[in-house]
C-alpha cells in the first residue's frame, strides 16, 4: 500500500473535509498511529473510486482552535500532508463563501510544489452560487462543485484528481499523451505467412533513417524505431513492435494457430495500434477474427490490412467480402479500418501508417466536458432509457475517466437494470458523434453512493 498515490484534503475547519473523507474511504477508515508531532490529528484511509486506488489524508481536527487565524500546529500538519501528497484537494465552503482563512491557506498552497485541485463543497442548491464565484477568484481555476454530504460531483472530482493519481499512465509514458508527434507504437500481427516480415523489411528498407533495432522489450519481441515522412514531408517517429522471434520457434504445425494469437496478445502489451495483416489470397479466417476480438478486448486500436494486394484476384469483390465478414464477425466494434496493401510493391503502406496515427489520435482523445454533456443530452433525449416495471431508469451525467482507450462512467439510478442493448446504443452513438471511429470505447454505469 506504501506506493499508492496520495490525495491530501486541505481546508479550514467546517468546510466538510471529514464528510468527504468518509465518503471517499467509506467505513474502512484507518486511524493512523500517533507518532508525536508528525501524524497526530490526521486520518488516513484507502479510497477506491471508479477503478482507481489511492490514499486519502484528512487534515481535520482543529475545530478547537481559533478559526480566524491559521494556528502553527495546523499549518505544520497540513504542510507535512501536502508535501507528501501527489495532489492537494483544497476544499472551501460554497455556502459560507471565501473567508480570510481560506485566502491565507490559498496563499501558502500556491507556494507549495504539490499540484492543487480546488473544490467548492456544499455546492448543492442556489445558496452556493455566490460562494462558487468567490472560489473561482482564488486563482486555482474553476472549482469542482461538490456536495460531500449528498454525494454529488464525485465523478467530476475524480476527473479533476485523475491526472495526478493515475500513476499507471504517468509511469508508462513519459510523453505528452496529446502530442500527435509522440512515437506511434505500432504492432504488426497476423497468421504465419501473411507477410509480416516482408512488411517490416519494406518499411525499413526504404531510405528512412533507422535508429534501431533495439533488442528485447521482451525475450521474444523487438522494437524498431524508425522515421516516416508524411505527405507534408514532416518526419514522424514510429516504433514497430515485431514479435517475429516467437514464430521461428514454432516448428510444430498444430502449435501455429495458438502461437499467432499469443503473438498478437504479447504485441498488444506494447502497442497503441495493432495492425492485423491478412493474406488477401486467403481471405479472412476464424482465427483472424479471434485475434481481432482479443486486440479490441484488450482496449487497443485495430487496423486490418489486406496484404498481397498485387496478386489478389477479383479485388473489389474480395474487399467487400472481407468488409462484410468483419461486420458480421466483430460484434463489439463496427467499421474497423480495412486497407489494401502490398508489402512486396509498397502499395498502400503510407496510407497504413497515416491510418495508424489517425487511429491513435482517436484512441487518445479526451472529449471536452461541454461537448460530452451535449452529446449525452442529445443521445438520452433521442432515445430515453426504458422503464422496467414502470420505473424509469434515470441517467444523470457522464464523465470521461481516461483515454487510451477512451473510458467513460455514466451515473444514474437503477443503472443495473439498463439493458445491454441500450449500453451498446450509447457506445455506438459516442463513437459516431464524438469521433472515436472504430476504437474500443469503455463504458461503466454507476449509481452515485
Ligand atoms: P471539516 O471540519 O472540514 O472536517 O468539516 P465536516 O466534514 O466536519 O463538516 C462540517 C459540517 O458541514 C458538518 O455539519 C457537515 O454535515 C456539513 N457538510 C459537509 N459537507 C456538506 C455538504 O456537501 N453540504 C452541506 N449542506 N453540508 C455539508
Ligand atoms: P510472415 O510469416 O507473416 O512474416 O510472412 P513473410 O513476410 O515471411 O511472407 C510470407 C510469404 O509471402 C513470402 O513468400 C513473401 O515473399 C510473400 N509476400 C509477403 N508480402 C507479399 C506481397 O505483398 N505480395 C506478394 N505477392 N507476396 C508477398
């Protein structure tokens, strides 16, 4: 538990820190040992919110002190908590508005190195409007509007905290996730003889600068960094994930099928976008669909490339046949990009890499809150959720909790009774209207606590 991300709740007495702490941690709160002068008067607990675990420190317990000044002890306690936290959650009381003590706390928070998320608590109802405006003037941006007591705004709070507590994303990538020029991590998978080696050699054989190959991201796969020049002559970095080593070991014929699925899955761990290469002379087979399904299940973006197009007979009916088989066979995602290429002649390869960058952009996309809310209203208005047993399922709001793959939570009441077909409707509508195309989109439904 020692290395969980830490959120420190900071604020003057009575703003609702303990209430929020209890809501985040639930009943499993742990009172921490009282090493003198260090952790006294502070509570810590583990929170589990929408799939993420983190530690919460509540710096409450000073109600006996003069509320108009910032007592040294409170300040020391809070400073210690903030210093060790990944993010400080600065709570103000939207009903009481901003008071001098809030401003004093704001001043020294500003001088700390810890990122600050501001939340206006007790934000339910109109009595909070003025206080929310005052909170904005503290200079920490738009406050998250929260009602710790009523459990409102917890999704927004989570979204605001997420960049600081989603360590997985931060550690895995040292790159700006929104940067379209970050190296594209592309894996090429497919059945034996589909042309994977030929394709990679083709990429690397052209007069493009190779900065690899770099051995062993696993024992059986390598990453090759190279540079690709786009249509505007701009150089883009691509990291090819090649799992060729594994296939060489597969001597026994009946192991081949299993291996190329395993291949694909291994590559998936390292890739943002997976290209499933098919042999156009053979068409789409059940095993290809299995690989495609698994790639999508793992939340990766998928592109399907029909290779050996140079020797394909009857190309247009072949293409349409594969398109149709994909629509029927891949139940979870419609419209996966399908491209015709030839590793032998180079046909379609630039288009393939372009598609890779485009697909990655969709996969990494964060939808602005306003756009997301407008989509949500439209989608629910156009097709309201059903009312099983005469009781309407109410969907209240949506929030994107992460990207890569894009993942959303919708809060509402009786969501456990929402039919799977309605969930599919929402996901498909999101794909279509928010520009996710055929990347996998994850949706979770929650009832607010
Ligand atoms: P702390 O001193 O900052 O830990 O504050 P507490 O959690 O003890 O809360 C102070 C008071 O505010 C209590 O009476 C809570 O019931 C009340 N309170 C907490 N959150 C809310 C809220 O969201 N709305 C309203 N109206 N009251 C709240
Ligand atoms: P891998 O097992 O997926 O790595 O497949 P290879 O790259 O070893 O290719 C298998 C066979 O298909 C080889 O004989 C290649 O020359 C051939 N091949 C690969 N790409 C093409 C292509 O675009 N057109 C044609 N005509 N043959 C190809």
